[in-house]
């Protein structure tokens, strides 16, 4: 690990969009790269379509899993309305991946892979090696979904 700054990522969307799965993959990737990782999830309505957000922080030492308002380095929206609700978490100069969400809707055929595509787009801006991302995908997804998720991740990473 070469970067001592804590990186703050806010994933947001609605139930059933893969917000929690994406956060889990990113957490594992950071762990595999040697970072200290904290993650927490906030669920809205306990049903498909309810509000869901996941705070992920990694760095040399991380004390709290919650990102303070105005301190997220990245906001990764799976649903634009949730992004609009949580945009106050993004720091000045932070990165909003809404354009990547729009691109994903055009680039991928199966919406179930939206989260993996957005992880690929996010990964371009993070100090985590591609091999750690691949290992994280293998850890989190069932074996029968690994190949397709890796392909979509690389598609998002190249977009």
C-alpha cells in the first residue's frame, strides 16, 4: 500500500440493484491490496425498490465506517434519484459517476451487471490493482457468474 489517504466511496441505489454486492466487491479488492477497510450499509424499506446506500472507507487506518457529509471522494449511483438525495455527501472536487451510469445503460445488455460495470468505471480512479479486483470478483460471486462479471468489469474499466 502506497497511499495513506483514506478513500471514501458512497454507493447508492434501491433494493435489488446490487448496491451491497458492489460495495462488498470493492471492500475485498481493497483488502487484497493491503488496505484497512470499513464498510456499513443503510437500508431503507425492507423490500425490493427501497433506498439502499453503502459507505466504504479504506486507507492505512480507518476508524469509522460512516462517511461524513461533504467528504465522499466518489458517489456511485445505481439510481439517479438516490444520487440526487445523497449528493451532499460528495466533497468539493469529488467524483460523481452518474455519467458512467448513463453510459452503462447504453453499453450493457443485462441490467443485472450494472453494478459490476460501475465498479469497473470506479476502479480506474482507485489505487487498487486490477488483480485484486479480479480476486474480489471470484470471492464474492458464485463460480457460474465469475466469468461474465469479470468481462463486464473490464468493459466498465475500459469505457
